[in-house]
C-alpha cells in the first residue's frame, strides 16, 4: 500500500486533533525546498509569542524526548497506533512530568543535551492532552511550533496536512511565476540558445511562441499561499504535459530521510545560490532517487522536440486542498544544428553511479555510489599557505553539495607534538570542524561540500571560559572554542555534578540551582567548571558562589 493510501486509511481509523487550541495558520508547509533539505513538517504560528499550550494530536505514548538535537531545540516524540510518530519541536518547556524525566536523564548522563527513550507504558497520552508549551528553542528564528509526522518504522517524513486538513482553511490557489528551459548540452536548443533561460508567466496562457530543437528540460518557479497567511509555501503537486500527455509529475507527500539532500538536485541549487529563488526541475537527474518525483517518459521528463510543429506545454499546480492553476505556452519545433558539447576529462570526472577514488600526491578523496546527481567534472587545486600543516585543497569553483558524506584524507607535511590534536577544517563561509583521525602521516575526515576548501588544522588550545555570574538562584557561565569547537561543559558544586543548560543562539550556559542537588543554605559553595573541545583539550575554572 502506498504512503498516501496508508495515510488515508489511518486518517479513517484514527481520530486526529489539532496541536493548538486556536485556528491554525501556517508559516511553512511540508516539503518546501530549502538548501540541503526539505522542510520536514508544518510551521504553526503562535502569534509571535511563546508559552502557548501544545497538545497531542492523537492517542499514543511519549516515546522520546530530546533537548538540543537536530535543531529541534526542546522536542517531544509521540508514537501512535498504526505506525505514525508525531514530533513537536522548538518548545519552551515540557509539562512537569516530562521535564522531570528529561532532567533525571541529563543528570544520569551528566550532559545538557538529552535523548531520552521511553517505553509504551512509561508515559501514555490521549488525543488533546497537553504535553508542552510553545517556544523558540533550537534552530528557530521566531516563536512557532514545528510539527512533523514520521513513519515509525522507516522514519520517512509525511505531510501532516494529510491528517490535519480539517483544522486548516485554504481556498487560495497556488501561483506560478515563471518557467526555466534547460537545453541538454550538445543535444538541445531553446530559442536558439544552449544556455538555461527563464520566462515569466505574465498570464496563465502565454501568447509568445517559443522555439526549440532537440532535448530540453523545464523547471518551474511557483509558490502556494493560504487564506489569512502571508507565508510563501511550497507546491504540493505539479504535472508537466506535452500535447495533453503527462511527462513529469511530483507529489510532495512523503520523503525518506536518506533523500533529504536530493532537494539540491530536484531544485536548481545553482540558481538558488545566486537569487534565493527555487526553480523545481520537471525532469529527473540520473542520480536523484527521490520517490516523490516521477517521469512518464524514457527521457526522465526531458522533452525531445524532434518534429517541426507546435508543441503545447501545460503546467498544472495544486495544493493539498485541491486548489489549482493551469499554465500553458507553445513551443515550435524548428530544426537547427547543435553546437558541439564540451568534452569531459575522464581523469577529473566523478561518476554518479560508481565508486570514485580520486588520488593526488598528498590527497585522497573517496565518494561511494549515490552521492552525486550526475557525473561531475571537478577542478582540483592545491594551495600552499605559510606555516600551514598541509596543502589546502578545493575541488569545485562554487558550492556543490553531496547527497551524503564522502571521505577525505590529507597528508601531514609538518610534525606536531600531539597527532591526536589534528583534524580536517572546512573553509566555506565559516570554518567547520570535519572530524579527524590520524594514521601513518595522514589525517582523515568527512565532507559533504565539493565547493569548500579543506586542510589539516591543529588544536592544542583549551576552550575559553569568558565570564561567570551568580544571581537570583542562577549561575551563568560563558564558554566557547575558536578552533575545533566546544564539545561539552560539565560543572560541579561541592563535588556534585550540577546541570548547566545551553542557551540557544548564544555561548551562555545557565544553572537553576533550585533544580540542582545543592540546597539553599546561605553559605558559600565551591564550583568547578570543565569545558572540553572536540580535540579533548580541557579548561578548568574554579570559583565560589553564595547560595
């Protein structure tokens, strides 16, 4: 049974409710394209305020509580009968019982992060039961509730509106802004050019007649909109037809976790990087295995203009509520000669369906099959910097994200005192720690971006603890690490571990003493703070506080 049919069956046999107690307005819908990922759920507005009650949408049990993981901030996972799990993210705080469970786990594991797994009998919940209040924790830019539906077995993302349509009002049609033509290199022309080119929809039926010859793909820039919401949303369903026959179709209802980064292939990532506008391609690149996009032709959605006649191109876009719009334009087949395609250098070509092992003196780059959308010609460069430990390597002149992790190994050119302090650093916007394992004069890490620059770095410096304060029963400490990055911070009062919780979007950690093992005695207490970075360098800070 398909994901969509399974979801319809579950909707019929289970009763789902709203996660909030007011009319739902969306700031984001399921499957919106974003760099390196699809939006995995729906963003429900909370009036730009925190503290709104959040309810379980169906009967089930709390199966997991996380703090500080995956950008979710504070999150509750509820498993439901029938194989669905709902995830409630960016919460301000949990209900007291769940907060106590998470707090106990944090003390047991001596960490401010949490990943608590619960059994079905530990915390059952009913539809409409309050589980938390809304917030702005994690990778959230404003207060809202991010709600996900997951397949419990496969962990695939599922559109929550399949289950919650009754709580959302939408009679607004989606809108297409323009289309993009993608002539196939050496095999196609559009309006006499081999370059990709865009044309705006000044009306749903364009009068202008376009010309083409050979193989051409198309892409669409379109957005959905909702009643009473100023949010710009993604398109649920798109079909591309030629002379009334469908050649491409997409239905954004379920996305496997392993396919999340394939958004960069379905969408025109290169164009997005320049303009922040997504054109979603109506053809399928050979390495893209997204199950939500389908071709009805052998050319994977590429149209072959091989007759001198008029071709009627039709786009139909619709949302999950059935609101739709149709756009048409005519392309006249006009015979033309193709310019010769650019030849690839096999020595510098990474193949999308093969194991790639690219070797150069001082470098090894290994990509397993399935990391690329198509065969890619890389342009490797080695740059030597003064006092560096290795060459700095780059592979592509602009951003080119991989679908998953590849392995890089770089040769160390200078001896260091402690090889365990070596790691791979990525330079792209900000410096990123890419891990590091030293063996036989080489340092190995992992990468997901061909457009970054990579080299060996060394970190034997302890993290910085920059400030400490105590007031109103709270302890505050600021800590950071400017090289490999801060891994954790542990604090001990009178020799006992006390929990310092990380404050989102800052380098500040806070301990609320009323929830710690330290009892108020109006006396001085000793405090030891130990900050550790990703290369196991430690900074210890000792002081006293009155409590």
